[in-house]
């Protein structure tokens, strides 16, 4: 493998140890964070390698999700297998999944894609359940921390957001394994089947949180896609008050994170999400 500028020398050594004679097919990194995603070929086949700096928590979350929660998907060929892990270098390697990203593909407008996505998410959520006494307070504290950091939310809107958060109840809530970024950019389509990518945000959360990004993107003006998803999922987990809190937190995080990484398009989406969340609040 020739030198890859975004991998450290120690990480390059790990890749060579895992896959002697490896060749990089494509760099699939987004470039917004320090996460490196490489599609590689080696003697026995192809793999996806992910690596990041020591302060990046997404790799650790993805490793934990593969180790604890992906069995229902792996058993039906709907997600990759974890091949190698190096926690010291913050790296992992998985098997390669064939297919095309659903985002910007005709499958993104196909109701059956969303039915399958609903079914896959339901199996993921159904594996375990726990009750948290402090989840709601922790999530509100996280939103306040976003607002305390640098952002471009105007002062009047920021005050409304803080006031809304201050009114949130902090009751016990059921948590399940969640993907954390459930949307077409993290799904592949191959031979009319949907498969799953990127578990870097997987964590214990209320089930409804995995519907938030779809609701503010793909389902806007497309009730048929929403209905297909809920048909596959088997129910609608969105209790109205909890849903409003979720959309508010998601909107704040989107606007502030996007500003932090310099993604102006995503930041604008975050500001639109804030306006929508305040309107329904």
C-alpha cells in the first residue's frame, strides 16, 4: 500500500499487518472530520477500513455496535462483518458490501426501500431495552452545551430554544439500540435489497430518535415514503411530546455541528429544522 496522507504511519502499519499486499481502491472519506474510510483490495477479497484520531469516538461506537448489536442484520446479509479491530490506533476493518448508496439513487424515491428500512430498524431496536432515569436531562444538557458553543443561531431564536429546553420534563424513558444516523446516505441498494452502513453514531436512545432525520428530509412532502417505512417498522414510536423534544435537540445539534465543520448546506438545513421544531412546540 502506498502512503495514505490521512493515515498515521502507525495506522498504515496496522493496515499492512491486517492485509499484506493491500491496495487502495477508493478513498470514501467525507473530509468533514478526521475519519478516514478506505475501500481496499487484498488477496482474499475486499474490505472497508475506517480510522480516526484518538479524540474521535465514532470508531469505538461502531466497534461496539458490531460486537453487540448487528447479529440480526448479519444473519440475513444486510450489514458487513467486523474483520479486525485495533482500539489503540482507533481503527476497524469490515467485509465489503456490494451496492450503490441509496442517496441520489432512484431507490431513494421507491417506497419499498423505506419498507425494508423500517423492517431492518425494527429488528435492530427489538434486541434489547433498558430504562434510563437521566437520559432526558443528559440530552438537554448536551443541547445547552451546543448553544453555549460558537454558532450562527440568532439571539432571539437562541433564547426561544433555551426557554423550550427549560420546560422539558425529565422523566424515565425506555432506551433501545439505535443506529443514530438512519437515512439513505447510510443505506446501500443491491439487487433490490437494502443494506446498512456506518454505525459510528450507534448508541442507547429512545427508538423514535432514529426517525428524526428521515422526518426532516426524505419524508417532507412524501407521506407515501413515511407510510411505507412505518408499515415495515410495524408501529409508530413517535409519542408527540417526546417527538417534539427530539426534533428540537436534533435541530440544534445539526445547525451547530454543521457550522463547526464548515458545511453551510447542512447548517442551513439545521436552521430550517430549528424553525420547524419551534413552530410545532
